């Protein structure tokens, strides 16, 4: 066990949502022990609190959304990844629009804001979720498997395979510590192919998003943009996985193997872990 942590001071990050293009400000606010991570959205008369928990997750395309009392907060995974990886356990996240800002498609701005805020111990102990047994979701082509930890903490082995083309097959393995997240994952950006971008725009989504706002891959590589790492795409997939697994609601001690997984499978295995831990606690 370790003590719960919050941030020392409130900090904010502003930008525009990928899906709607609307301006949005996210404010991270210190919170007392036992709060967990809670998003707060304006509601009808009173603010609506949406805990970052698997039972508030709703299915969505290419992002992780949460909902409570008919109010949603969308694309939370990049902020959750930063909070979880840096060890922020209790924080109120105030959001003044439907979705968090897309920024550059990574967690970097969130990490910089949280580092500026600093960590503060709350004293109260926090019991991690230590995985027992093997939990697997998916099929032969795409899957996530969560196994008992190799050490105290989270480690990930991920395989990305887009077949022939500029993205191709990439693998990445990392022990997720605060320093490793800052150095190896935080700046890895969202990526899509030109075909995927065209389908989104045809559906009326993300029409304002340009090639500089994320990585858009044409036949020969990113359009009007440069990779930060040769394997930036698989690093971003690991970043998303860290954010989605944060929905278990406490530090996760596990070794995770994944192949071509996305938000749906990540959320499904997080729900399975919470259910398994609940059964053990009641046994």
C-alpha cells in the first residue's frame, strides 16, 4: 500500500474538442482522500459528477466516454492516462463542454499541467488492485490479456499490426512508472489513416481537425507532420490502454499483453478486473 495523492494546486488545460470543434477548458482541482477521480460537468441546475469508473463507461467510436444522470464527458482516456501514470489518485476534473480537448492527440499537455501542480500526500492508505489469475478478452485477431504482476506496478507488452503500409507492425514493452510515462509515452499522438479521416468527415465529425492536430497517415507516412518516434503509433496505443485501465479506480498491479486492442476491449477487460476483485472481496 501507499498513501493516496492529490495535486497541490488547481491547474487548467484549454483547447478544442476533436469531435465537435468547440472550445473547452479542463480544470484539475485538489480533492480529499477517498474522492477518486471525478469529472464534473455543468448540468440542469446543479453540476453532475461522473466518477472515472467502469460502470460509468459508455460505448463510443475511437474514444472512451463516461456518463451519469444523462450527462456525458467524452474522450477522457488521455487525461486519465496522465493522472494514473503520475500517481494522482484523488482529483476533481471540471470540464465546461461535452468533450476534453484534443490538443495534439497526446497526454503531454496534461502531464505538464499536473507536474506544475505537484503531488501532495493525503495520508490515507490506498490498496492497489493486484491481479490474480489471467483475464483475457477478444478473439484471435485482437485481444487483451491481464496477468499477475511481474513486480509492484503495471507493465505492458503491446503489438500493433496494420499490415502492409507505413504503419505496419510495431511492438512496444514498458514498465509504467511516472518517469517512463513522461519519457516514453506522454507525447505519443493519436493516429488515423486518410481513409478513416475521410469517413469521419463524411459523417460530419472532426471537420476542423488538420494534419497538424494529430497523425494522419497517407500511403507514404504522416501527412504534413513528423513522427516523434519511429514507433509512435504503438506507443499511443499503450497510452490509451493505461488511460482505459485507470477505470478500475485504483492503482493496477498487473502485466498486460495486448494485440491490436482498442478502447472497447480495454474497457471490457477493466470491467472484468473490477468484477473479479469484487468477487474476491465478498468471498
